[in-house]
C-alpha cells in the first residue's frame, strides 16, 4: 500500500500529514530543526534532477540519502511512501 506524506509549515509542532486508509492523519512531534533539515535535503535532491551530468546527480543523491535517509525512514515506517514538500 502506498501512503502520502506531506511536509510543510502545517501547524506549530513541526508535524506532517499522512494519507492512509482513505483519510488524512496529522502526525506531530517531529523536531523543527530535523524536519527543516529533511526538507532542505529533499530540495537539494529535487534540484539535482536538473543536472545534465548523471554521475553528479547520482553522487548528490547518495550524499543526501546518507544525510537524511535514516531520519526520513524513521517517519515513513519502511512503507512505500510518496513524500510531498
């Protein structure tokens, strides 16, 4: 099953929204600094898709995954998740 995770400036507790089982659930408690770090890493990853040199984009993807992968995986629960920023 695929779930959708929406990251943004929603609410004041740096939480996020997850769409699962046909409805949206708010998940709170993700630290502000951590969620901003993940959002910045995802922005870098998105920008790297515009690079013309595939090896450079892949190198950036590896660096970003190493930097924020575990933090993001902790909140996605190992499920097939589409992250929307």
